C-alpha cells in the first residue's frame, strides 16, 4: 500500500512539475512586418532578445514600410515598422479596423539614406547639391557630366554617359525619407511628385527593398539610387556627401546623423511623429531619420502584451548599445526617457 501511495505521489509531483514547466516554457510568438531600412538592426535585436528570453520568439518580415502599415492595419501582424510616420488618414483607417484602438509610434534608432552610385573607373567620392539630386530624380539631369554635378566635383573626370536612376518599386519608408528631403529642397519636386511611401516616379528602374536597390545599383553601370547607409556599407557601394542646410557637404556617419537629431530631441511631439530631414546644424547629415515600431495601443492577449512591452523596455536600454556596430545611431536620451513613459499607454 505504501509503495502504491509513494508511486502515486511521485506521479502527482512529476505531473505538477511537467505542467509548471509547460506553462513556463509556453512560447510567446510576436509577428511583425515592415521597413527594410532598420532590418539589419531588428534582426540583431530579435535574435539577441530571444537568446536572453527563449520563451519569446519575434518573427519579422522585411517587406517595406507600406506593407508593414498595411498588414498591421489589416490585423495580420502584432506590430508594424515604418521609416515614415503614419499619416492622419492612415491612423484613422487603423482605428476603424481596430474598433477605436489607436496606434503608437516608438522611435527605435536613427539612420541615414545615402545617394549611392556606380560609375565604372571612378574612385573619387562625389559631392551632391540638393539641386543635383532633385534634378536627377526628376529626369532633368540626364548625364554624369552635367554642370550641376561637375561644378561641385572639380578635378573629377565625370563621363558623358547617361544616368540610370534606380528607386524603390515597393511602398517604402526609405522612399519616404528620400522624397521628404527632396520636397524640402525642391519646390518643383514638392509640386510635381510630393511625399509618400510610394510616389509616381518621373524616371527610373524599380527595385524591391533596400536590398533590391543596392543590387540594381551594383549591377548597373552609370546608375544612382538611394539606400539606407548599412546597405551601401555591406554591399561596398560608393556613396556621396550631400550639401546640408548650412551649406556644408556632409557624408553620412553616426556623428552626422546624431547631429541631425540633436535639435529635435527636446521638441519631439507627444506622438513621436517628426521629420528631421534637411535639419539645421553645420555638421548635420541632411537625409537622416528616425525609424519607428508601430504598436497597437491595446493588446488583448496578456502574454503578447507582456512580450511586446518587455521587449520595448529592453530595446530602449540594453538594445541601444548594439546599434553602432551596424551603423545606426542611438536615440537621444531625452527621447528614450519619454518613450519609456509611453510604454505604459499600451493597455
């Protein structure tokens, strides 16, 4: 009888332990989609966070900001990601789909979009004026030896070959940053093309994702495109400096991106939707931007809510220490402190 009782007790204890272990190890799966601009950073973060918290698995599809906003609005993912903040109309549509629930913007890192080019035999770094970049992407400057390009690149033997423009074919936050900048420096661009994650391009070939644009530029002689800085670095593509609002030619770098954000940090709006392209400051790189995670203000699943909010806190603290190795700039402390408080808005 004692033996039977002992076996029953052991079985009960093992069963309880098994149940407790099952509860502890039940995976929390978070699905996200969106921007390619920060994809190398997000991939690193999600992998590192999973190592620290094996019970949390974060899957992310790098499909472009437009796709991320669309999938989040359609409720097919738990969070989105975009390099351009959602518009008022997009937020209104989101609320309609989510029964009145709003969406929160959480800046994650700072990055830069660079003009990258492939001119065979050219080893010098080019300098671009705002007028040159707008003219090229409007299709008005069609040769590499156009006076608008040669005047700022004395001594550089630029060919008379035709310029092949490469742009994004998909809805893209990288595009948003690029055209937001062009709209600020070119009235013609603002009136004819405007700002958005997708625009009607006057000229050029389309590539999907930062990866696609980088690949097309690398394969196409005499081409020019725009990509997030890390993609130019990883693909060993040449990229030029750009004249900023102070009249200085500045190349994208961690310090020059941080300089672009410096004047905005204290004046960030409550919802964190802000543009820092063409920022003031002699050292500011003019095509810089925050990038955002888009998170519903109400998450019904308590496990997913905890997984999302815990990740956001880690991302804003320990996660920021991992940014610079991948050529992204850390968020300003003033922005981080405000974001930490904003996490409490997730219900």
